[in-house]
C-alpha cells in the first residue's frame, strides 16, 4: 500500500523523530526505508517537511511526557500543507481513539512496527539513523514475563520470535553496507525461539550469525536472569565474534522487592550468574539496570540493595525511578515511596556505582582490547567502543594517535589500555597501517 500524503509536485520530505529504545529504533528505521523507496527525502528542518513523523515510546511516565512534548511542539508548527503522524508505543498503550481526542493536531496514528501498515512483509533493509558502523538487530517482539511494574506485555504483547532466515537476510544486508557490529535486541533475548518450539533458539541463531563470512562483532543486550543459563554463557563465549559483554537487568536485589516485582529469581541466583561469567571469562563486562523506589522499598531494603551492588561489582549500571504505571499490578501497591526520596536514593546508588565502575575500569589498564572507531572528538582524538562497551549507554575509549599512522572511522583497532577515568578509557593502538 503506497502512502500518498500530498498531491503537489514539490519534493516529498519527512522530518523524522525517533524516541525510546533500540527496539523502537529498528522499527522506525524500517519505516524510513519504505518512505525512501516511495520517494521521500529526510530533513532536519521541520520547515522543509511535508510530513512530520514521531515514533514514540510510552514505557514509563517520562517517556509518555517526552512523546507528548514532541507531538505538541510539532503540532504548533504544522501548516495546512503539512501532516503529522504518530506511531509506536504511545498509540499501542492508549489507543488511537483516545489520542485523537487528546491530540487533534495529529493526522494519523499507527501502532508499533509502523512499517507493517505500508508493506505486505517486513522490509529486509533499513535506513540507519545512528551510525553506519553498528546496528541493532531486533530478533523478537513482546514478552512472556509478567513483572508487576511493566507495561511491555500490554503494549507489545507476548513473545513473538522473528524467523531465523529473515534475521539472517537482514544481517547480511547490514554487513554488506559496512556495519562492523551487530547488536541483538529484544525484550528477553534468551527466550528467543521458545514460541516457535525451538530448542536453544538464541544459541542456534548466534551460531548462524557468527558463521556469516564477514568481519564483524556480535553483542547481546537484555538477557533476563530467569532465562539466562550457565551452559549458554559458556557456549556463547566460545563464539569468536561474540563480545564478552552481558546486559542482565536485575531491577532490584532485595528478596521481598524481587518477589513483589514478580521477577522470578533470588539475589543468590544473580550472584551465581555473575560469578560464573567471571570464572569463564574474567575480562567480561557486565551491565545491569535498577528500579529505585518500588513500593515497599524502605530504608532496610535500600541498604540491602547498596550492599548487594558492592558485592556484585557490575561494570556498568543504569538507574530508573519507579513510577506507578496505569494498568500494572504494582500501580496500587503500598507503601509508596515519596518522589523526593526516590531521587535521593537514585543519586546515592549512582554515587556508589560510580566508584565501582571507576575501580573496574582501573583494573583493565595494561590489557589489550579491540576498539571500533566511531569518530573524533574536538581535539582530533579518535574514539570508539571497545568490546566491553555498548554504544550510547556505556563509556567510550579514546585513542592516542601515533605519528605516521592513520586511524579511520569504521576501523577495528587492537589497542592497549593505558589510562582509565570514571566511565571512559584511553589506549594506544597496537596494529596500525603506516
């Protein structure tokens, strides 16, 4: 089905806004691919556009507020010759009819995976909007877990794994364009294939991807602790293209809070996974995320969480404030934690983790790494992401240039780490062309 938003002869231009997680970005980039096929150009100037398109996130309250701000701002700028379209999680969560009443300036509302409205099948290619050298590969949609605070099952439904063959085609297209790192994403990567009755679905997919005859790295994000098995850890680390990086969102550590969250594991299980990863691969990097201020999190539970972080020694950590989201089990849980107390606890968690991350990075001085070069800073220093750093969420590694050698954006460079900061690393290159 071809979109026809204007009958004029002027060039068709779209002003794209993508909000939210990498999974959302994958969906939007496929939509942009379809728009490009239909003759649309992309512009960063709203005044030039025939079409504004906002792909939204609505996972938590701040995401909803951010989406509404963008929509209202563009709606105020919109002229009679322009159209405003909204897609993504906001529509999926609240419904187009309710949103039409709230946002009359919007011309069309579409759900998640908006490309499905305009193509008979999922496009095998995308318009990369972040970097030409790394790309996210969404391998599944939805989630079968029923965490008490989470809106994802309502927004995106149950687990739906994408067929291996479709993913392999998409991966080949990305690698043919020069992508040097593929990052697998999904609500729960380790459950990949269970809805298709596949045994060891994720491991099989990883093996097929790493067998592709290209020079690239493979990174896995979002490994739920209940579905992450020790045997998988060993097997996946044996794949030479897989980076030693584990993103394991634990959300909390106190047993009672985990029970109320319906996370399905104990703090002992988390520590056991961490110990196993570092036994198999001492240089592995482990990231997690924490929700602070969940109902019932008193001073005792918070101190337990702080102590747990000092035991677990995660390399990187993200902290999110709990919001009682409409339609979730936890919405009416009590006692609620005052917002100011949540902010205070978030700052305290980050302060503790800052020192842990700083210490973990200091231990890497003297080790060799591989850095994917993504650009240069204002001082002309090449920088990029090491195997132990995921883009956007972790630090970066800066390279000190050696006279007479060249470092190009997109290179994968072997380096030796010589200095560390709170989040970033500095290194000297070891294998450069003259």
